[in-house]
């Protein structure tokens, strides 16, 4: 880390494109960090694209706030259900698995069903082929990372990955 008060000026993110992409996997993760990324990116004046398979919608209120933030900053917000489209022109890629809105029914977490459903989308992995569609994007993730599902080792351990910096900043 760079220590307190020596961080990057967040204005460098204004006008850049953030891709928040669903990554397949068996972890059935919550929506928290992906929705935080959408809200923060949109507040900092980034274009925000959210990419996920049909049936993995996020909180409609958070989506509305993200859209509103983008509009107020003169930026674009979009959703795609294509596993590759969102990477086009992205500057930052955050690929992470999140559960579907049907994960909880009658107060019960249906983990087995969630995992089985999610593993049916192997094309939803962040890999070098998709990253080549981006604008030399940085790959980010808060860790722990589900290698081989959310992202390939080549990307997670590659020169454009900042995952260890992100993890270190939480210490």
C-alpha cells in the first residue's frame, strides 16, 4: 500500500468504463460488493456496465441509484446478458459470482439449487480472450477469488490484475 493520504486521485476514473461481470461458480456469493462497486463507480463519474445471465438481476433500487448517478454525471449505464459484450472498451473489469434473486425462498437459503444453476454457465468466466476486448483493462476483485470459475489464473495472476493490492488495502 501507499499509506494514508497517498492514494490515487479518484478523478482519474471519471469517464472510464467499469464492467461488473457475473462469474460462474459454486460459492453463491451475496450482492454486497458488486452493488457497492456499481454505486461507487457511478458516483465517481464512470460509465457502468453490468453483465450477467438472465435470472441474476440485482436489487432494483441499487440499479436505479446507479442509473441516476450515471445520469447526473453525464455517463452511461447499461445492462447486458451477453458474456462478451460488456468487455468492449472497459477500463476496469470486476468479475464476481453473485446469487440469483431466487436463492432465498421462505427464509431458506437454497444453496444446492443455486450452485447447480450457476455451474450451468461456464462461458461466464473472465479470461484473456474477453480481456483482449477491453481497453487494456485492470482486473479487480476483493478476494477470496474463485479461480477457474470467476476468472482464469492467467488473468487473476496477470500483469493487469490488482487483486493483491485490493486485498492488502483491507488490512
